[in-house]
């Protein structure tokens, strides 16, 4: 039983029905492709409709799988627009997810990665200050004897 009281079989049947309805909608939307290429207004309208559709797929009530998701596979199955629209209008599914607000923008991701690198550098610095630098020079031996001459030890070709 699921949280809403339906059996797994009922949920899968509802999912399959939703997938069939989405397939019919995709076929109807294929005809719009040429109009999208010719009109900026139509392109903007379809982008808004696709983002709304992606959000619908994300929270689809007939999801038999755990958790909400808007994966490429799931959108292929439940989305009302063919995948070629995603490629034409957004470039790839990741950019489609960014446009819908499900992923960070490229700039935000870059800033977060830089912040993570800085945090790692801070941890390395703190470790070095605490455990390494306080011991530097502590056990150094003097390299000069009493006459001021340096003592050098050379070894080579150890096997």
C-alpha cells in the first residue's frame, strides 16, 4: 500500500495511463516545432509551457518510484513535449532543469565549487599551523662544527 491507500498495482496502472496520455500530447506538440523556429513569441510560450510541464512531472501523483524526480527518463515517459524540444530550446536536460529551478545555475555552481576549494585550503592551512609549522626547526642540528666549517655527508649508489 502507498501513502494514499492505493496498492502498488493501482499506482503502476495509473502511471501507465499517465504515460499514454503524455505520449498522445507529445504527438500533438510535434507539429508545433516549425512554428517555434519561426516565431520568438511562440518559442517563449513553449518554453514556459515546458517548464510548467516539467514541474508537473516532478510532482506527478502517479509516481510509483520513491521520491520526486524530474529525470530525463521520467520526462520522456510523462512529459507532454517530445525530447527534441528540450534539445532545440534548452540544449540539454540539465539546462532544462536549471530553467525550471531544480538545479543551480552554472554561475552559482561555479561559486559553490570555489567556496568548497577555499574551505579545503583553510583546513589544510589550519592543520599545517597546528601540527606541522610549530615543529619546524625544533630538532635542527647545527651544520657547522666549532671551527665554522660545514660538515657535509655524501652518499650515493645505495642498493
